[in-house]
C-alpha cells in the first residue's frame, strides 16, 4: 500500500503538471486514439462477428459460452485483426486515459478544494481503470492465442477485468462531469445587461441629461 506521504507527494506532482494547456493536449491525444479505435479498428473486427459484441464492448462482462461464440465467429482472420491493430492501439489508450483523466480530475477539483484535500485522491480512479484495461487486454490476447482451448477460469478473469475497467472508467467520467458542473456553478455566466443593472447607481455612468 502507498503511505499517506507518498500519496500526498503524488497528488502534489500531479497538481504541478495539471495545467490547462497540458490537460487540453492530453485530452485531444486521448480522444484521437479513442476515435481511431471506435470508428476504424473496432468496426473492422466487428464485421467478422456482427451479431456478437466484442470483449471491449461488453461492460457487463461475458460468460465462457459467449466468449467461445465470439472467438469462433471471428474466425482466424478476425482474431488476427483483433490482435493487430485493435489490441495494439488498445495498449496505447489505457495509459493515455489514466494520465489524461487523472490530471483533469486534479485540475478541475483543485479549483474548488484545498490543495491538501483528500478529494483529490479521486484522481486514482482513472489510473485503476487504465490498469484493469491493460489486464483485460492481456487476457484477451491469451484467449485468442489459446483458442479453442480457452478455460473457464481465463474467461472469468477477463470478464472481471472488463467489468472493473468499465466501472472505474464510468465513475471517472461522472466525477469529471460533476467537477465541471461545480466549476460552472461557481463562475456563472452573466450578461452585460445584468451586470449593469446590478451596479450601484453612482457607478452606472457619468452621463446626464442633455
């Protein structure tokens, strides 16, 4: 376990790196890889098994029979395409996601809480999502390369990793949305007319009647 001093040091380091420029750059890069998978590589693999959801797209997990059905439906070519380029890209994305969303959480919540607040420890959640994404990918590779001799234990471990990855990623998204909502609430947008009306009478302009 990481002790409190190391956690505090890690959060402090992240606060130093969580500038608006860094967060924006990482977000663009992360979304570029994500969209490349979502719009290009995943559909190419899915074409080989159009009636069965891929492991990556099964947030509630999957059974041994579902895994075997998918692997068989993909065929040799589909399984090879799953290995490359899809899983190759999916070894880039979890790291980007973990770093990007952890820094984004630190950046947005640092504007509402003290620098030593334990709320900032929420930044560990995207890192856990990325970790379980890597474990999921390794186990998917194992299922593909050992097919048709895929054990129930292997599928169960892969399914559990998929479920945990999805859970941590979803919570990270929700916390980020909440953080931005709180930030907008603190800095509401007001029209110039409202601002003018709210000024004291003596500050509304020096012009008198002509």
